[in-house]
C-alpha cells in the first residue's frame, strides 16, 4: 500500500558497473555506483518497474537521501552527475511522519528500530541474538519466530495502532519479501502474526515509502528518495 503520488521501486538489484548494486556494498566505490544507478534509471527505467514508476523516472529532478549511510559524499557523487541532491539530517524523520494522532510510527532499519509517538522519539537496537541476519542462520523458521517476538515487544504497549516501515519489497499484494530479517520470501502471514503478537493494529509500508512521506513536503517536482543503510531502498515522489 502506497500513498497517492508515491511509488516504491527496487534499486538494490540494479546492474551497475558490471555487478548488481548490492554487490558493491562493501566496496570503497559504493557511493559512486549508487550515483551511477541513479543516472541509469533516469535514462532507462528497469522493465521490471511498474508503468507508473517507468513514466516518472525520466522526469526525476532531484534526489533526497535518508538513512545512516546518507552522507555528504553520497550527495556530492549524485550532484556531480547533474542532479540536485539533499539529505535528511533527522534520523527519526520517517518515524515522525507516521506518528500522527496517537499512532505509533515505527521505522524498522537493518541495525535498529526508530520509534515516534507524539513528541517522543527513541531507538531500539536490533537484537542480533533474537533477530539475526537472515543469511547467517541455519534454522530460519526459529529465527523468524524470535524475530517476530522481538519486533512485537518493541511495538507493543505504546498505542493501539502503529504504522510500520519495513526494509523489504512490498509488492502490490502487500506481502513482505525477503531482506536481512529472517522471515519467509514471500511471507503472507508475517503482518498478521506481528500484529497479533504486539496486540496492535498495524499498517505496513515499505521503509522508503515512509521516508518519501516524510520528505514530500520539502520536495518539488518528480524526485527520487533513496534510503541508504545496510542496503538501498527507493521511492519516487510525483
């Protein structure tokens, strides 16, 4: 589910410099390859993107970066390729955007969970014993169960409703796909199980969409919002 005027896109599996973007993550040239990927999608949007995303991409007028790896170097690399680039300096911007009228805003990152409720914001570090990296566990079903329990305990008891940004692909069917958290790919019962365990009504969005909601008021014209952290997520703002 995406708000009007915001379209989630997948960028982590884009081919750039002879490799997938995700394969550059630990390379010193990573931010340069991110910038290359930005330019590439404006010239030739991937065929796998939705028609709406493909129509918006060539009109991208600026880029906005969010996340722990969104720094001045990344902005400079994109700006050097001719696209104005800004970045958020509020790590809780996405969570704040979701926290309206008594709703708990939850921005699930790869290293921690940022939460906002009213004027209060706080961060809970990812417990890697209970929520391990998906590719590092042998028993993924056990890891899935403990991950759900950890996230549920983080969400529970704050508000009757929460808007949660998940760091994974959420296709039109709303079913979460894989990421560094150990749930199934796809996982059609994840949201229902998490809501039941937390005792909270949940609305789930892609984390880049949540970041785009936070940034939309500051953006003019078609823009690309990228979340830079453990991985790269993206959303287009019309």
